C-alpha cells in the first residue's frame, strides 16, 4: 500500500510539473517574437541586435539567440572588413556558414546603400 501511495504521489508531482512547464511555454508563446513584430511594424522596427536575430534564426544550446546576437554586434563594432569573418567565427555558436551569412548581409546593405547614394548624386535633366 505504501509503495502504491508513493507512486500516486510521484505521478501527481509529475503531472503538476508537466502542467507547469506547459503553462510557462504558453506564456512564452503569448509574447510576439521579433518576426511577428517586424511583420506588423515594418523592417525599420527592429534594433540591430534584433536584425541579427532575424538573420541567424536561432541560437545554440549554450548561447541563446539574444546573447549570440549581442556578441555579434559587439564583434561587428570591434572588427574591420579584413578580419570580420575570422572574428565572427571566434564567437561560440557562429561557424563559417553563419559568419558568411552575416558578412553577406552587411555587404548587400553596403552595396544597396552606395547604389542609392549614386542615384541621388546624379544630376537631374529636364527636357
């Protein structure tokens, strides 16, 4: 009888723990993520860290995406173009692939920005 009582009590604790975990997951899911906020408010809405979060997609077991994106921003601020990829790879959770994705996004932004400046610099001809 004692063993059965303990089994029932342990089962109740297990069910309570699982319900608690589900409630915490539902609470987390109630908060809109950066993708939803960006879709709702436009691409100019996110901060630099949040843009890196959008580019990376997810973190790692050791580094959640918020911490990883902050480390990337810190590294971007401290790096120059020549050693950017090597410095990004030195961050735990950023491999060559992710470093190249970040560098490619930065380069695309630079090219688009210089292209737009080029169009603004052209004189306007009227007929």
